[in-house]
């Protein structure tokens, strides 16, 4: 089943389209099988004055941000071996003291230009790389960190999507006391700016024969390497002392959500995982994951009894688990994309984009609070009148 891959690839065009207004990027249409494909012929061009703004974090802390570059000398790049060892760019978002640091850009100029090129956004749209760089992230570069140790959450984006599409979630988690590692998977999206200044384009996005199981396996290696670099004695990040290396979780969107399961199978350090609207590649087998796992997806195609392989995965999960289906959501509803599309004047799904971000933030944070911080969250006990869109799924019983 390649639906995940198509959604993710389109999504990357999406932000690029975000650039023009589609995303997940900015999209003109939404269907269960191919969400948010940018159609420049049918979508209205966003206003040249477009300036995107992500919602402020809801926790007591500000969100600090650092960019780090890592090289795995033991592993050649899986997609472009001639490029040498695997290189990764990671955005670290951490609990910070309010009022410190300077506003962090959404992406580099080269990353923004890559999005525009891959999405084939016409110059007449008025969207420029500077528009994308200037999106208000609510994160602050060089901000003074809060004291203490905090759980680490690794975030992995959808296939074809750059890491910054999960910025709204990352900043909110940081504001609630988490250190977040937002991983850019090189050669799997429209471009991540590396340590040497290069921003290589996607090497595999247009391969019709790509086995997505190899993508999740590669991402599991990426994530384990990032965890190594952040938790070993000579850590690659100056603020690594903020991390509680015994409390690590992972969440991902689309293929990134599938990779969360694959990573948990391979790396016992990841104590809790979240799949946001991604087909599992492959679905876990019984006994492989006996730690907490959250499945959070669009009700249109990720409800119990749906055509995806979530039912198979659910039956195999052996630990604390929750399956939540969100009515009115589309594939990018769990990312920054729909909100930015709306701000650019593009059509949006039935679920209000701001609600999509609120729901994603609240339930993902509640899940990690309960599983990593051991703080009980009533939000996960059952349906909430404040979130009527969220349906608790229990295969074999009526959804609540």
C-alpha cells in the first residue's frame, strides 16, 4: 500500500505549495488516497503579502531553538552513497526562559527555494523564499534554557516533507517541558541544509518502485544515531545536559509515524511512540512493541474497520495504547500545513486548521505526559466535550 508515501510526497510539495498555498504544503483538493496535491491551475494564488504565523505555545515555558548538524561516519548515505557518510540536520527545541533569544526562522533560504522549485510554484504567486523564511515560528534562537532535566521527544516528518512542518507541535512540547529533536531526513524531501552549506534535493521522492519499508528502516537508523549523539558522554549538542536520557519518546507524521513504530522495535530506549496518520510500513507483529503507543489519525481513513493496516497494528500492540480518529481532518491536519494554507487564502478541510493543531498538541502532549512523565491525563480516559471531533476507537466495540 503506497498511500502513505503519496500523501507525504504531496505534503512536501504542500509546504512548498504552502509557499503557494498548498502544503502537506498548500493544496487544492483532499481525498483519503491522495491528500493535498498542489494544483496550480485550479488553486487561487495566495496574496503577495502572505506572512504565515504559527500559534503560540500553550505551556509555561518559551521555546528555544538550536540547529545542529550530525554525521554518522559508520554509515554511508542510503540513498546517495556517493555523497559519503550519512549527514543529518536536526532542529533542537527546548524549554526556555521567556523573553530571551531572537526569533528563529522557519527554514533557510536554500530550503525555501527548494520547496518552491519542487512544487513548481510560479513567480506570479508572489511567494518567495523570504516569505517562507519569515514565517513566525514562536521559537527563539539562542534562548536561555530552563534548568533541570526534561524528557526527549524525537519528531520525524512525512515522506517528502521537511522537518519544519512539525514546528507548531515541537514548540508546544518544549513549552510543556520537553526537549524535542526535529530530524531532517536527508534526500527524502525538498531539501535540508547541511553543515557544508549544501541543500540536496529529494533523491527518492519520484521513484515509483521505492519500498517504503526501506525508508522506515533507514529512519530508525537515523533516529537511533541522533539519540546516541544527544545522550552519550561527549554529546553533539551543547545543551544535551537538559535531556533525561531515560525518558525518550518518538512521534511522527505519515511515514514518520510508521518510522516511530519501526524505531521502537529496533531501539528499546524509545519508551513511547506516536503515529500521526501514517500507514505502517510494515505493521508491527505481536510481541514487537510492548511499550505505550498512540495512533492519532483522520477519521475518514483511520477509523476502526478502515482500509488501512491500523487494525492489524492495533491488534499487535502489547502495551498501553490509544487509537483516536479525528472527524473532518485530512492528512496534513496534524502538521503546520493546513493553517498556513488558510493564511495564504487556499481551501482547507472541514476541520478548522487551528483546531487540527490544538487537537494534535493536546493529545500528543497528554500521551507523553502520561507515559514519560507519569502524570495522569484525564484527556486520554475517553471522549471530551471540549474535543468532540476526537473519537476513541476500540475495535470490536462501538467507537466512543
